[in-house]
C-alpha cells in the first residue's frame, strides 16, 4: 500500500513540474520587432511650385539638369515635369533675372534633352520643390531584413523526490547532499580615470558645393574629370526618384566658411556659375 501511495505522489509531483514548465514557455516574452528606416523624396509645393511655359534657347549649358525662374529665393532641388508628354526629371532650381524676354522658366540643355523639349519651342512645365524625409520600410521588406528571432531557453528547477522504499520493506538510505561549489573570488575593480572626452568641433552647416545634377551618367563623369584636373576633388552620388536615376556632382566637405567660399569661387571660375553650397 505504501509503494502505491508513494508512486502516486511521485507522479503528481512530476505532473505539476511539467505543467509549470509548459506555462513558462507559453507566457515567455516575445522578441520585439524592429522597423527599418529609409529616406525618400517628397514633393514640397509649399516651398516652390509653378506650372508655366518653359523654354530652352538652343545653346549648350553647364551644370547638368536645371531650370531657372525669377521668383526663386534660394537654390532648390526640384522635379521638372513636361505636361505635354509626361516625361520628368530631377534637377536644380535657380534664380533668373526678370528682364529676360520670353517664358519665365528657362531650361538647361540637359534638362531639355531629358524632357524632350525642342530648342526655341515653349513647352508646358510643372516644377515642384523636393524634400528628403525618413519613413519606415514596407512590412515585407522589413521582415526580410530582420534577423530570425532567437529561441528562448527555459530553465527548469530541479525537483527533489523522496525515493520509494525497496521491496524488502527496509527504508533506503537518504542520498548525501552535494557539496556547494566554491564561490569565485570577486574581480578587482578597474582603476578610475580622470580623462574627460574632448568636445567635437562644430560642423559647418553646408560644407559641400554642388556642381550640378545630371540625368546622364557620362555627363556627370565628364564634369567630375574636369574638376579633378583643376585640383578639386569631386564626388558623384547616384540618386533615384520615381523610377528615374540621376547623378549629383559635389565637392567638399569644407572645414570652414572661408574654405567653402574659396572652393565655390574656384568651381565657378571653371564655368559652373550655378554651383551652390549644400549640406550633403
């Protein structure tokens, strides 16, 4: 009778242990998901937006893809659309003198080529300023980029059960308790240092100079080669907007305002009169 009763008690103890382990696994914390941040172009009509006739005078122009308008205050990055054929391109926006005759929007030769505009023939254009903003990547893209969650390890506590008596009826000798492991010696604390971190130097707001935005990579490479021969180190940055590629040619960064002014003056002396300072 004692053997049966002891077996029932052991079964209950083990059953309770399994229920406890199962509950720990189901109620355990789940790995947190992380979202990936990407940058994209967003139209900013509140900064600049016009829909007017534009004209390319037929002469070759430096600086890549750009458009000029008399109402511009500061250079901007814009999307230029040809309302007649649906073509568009990313370029720069500059200020134009009001005294010039003809349509107020003036196109560069590269912009006219990208938009399909003919020399001396006005074309309906829509020009809107662009801004860069951060946004979360789509769920499918984020899930593909996220690492697989690690499997949580479940630590089970050791359950001590009283051994059953042998068939002879003599009580079994209790097992000797294990000796506790010696605790490790505490590690020596590192010596305190009195060094203070150096303050970073203030960064220049617009440390780069943009030479132009090009819709053809070969034109961007040609402009960069011209700068390099003159002692200016250029950088070509590829971008994409609404399925179209473009290439920006910039120089810098400048360490100070005086360095930036000297860099800008040298670039303009090479024929890039529309170059201007940018942040990146």
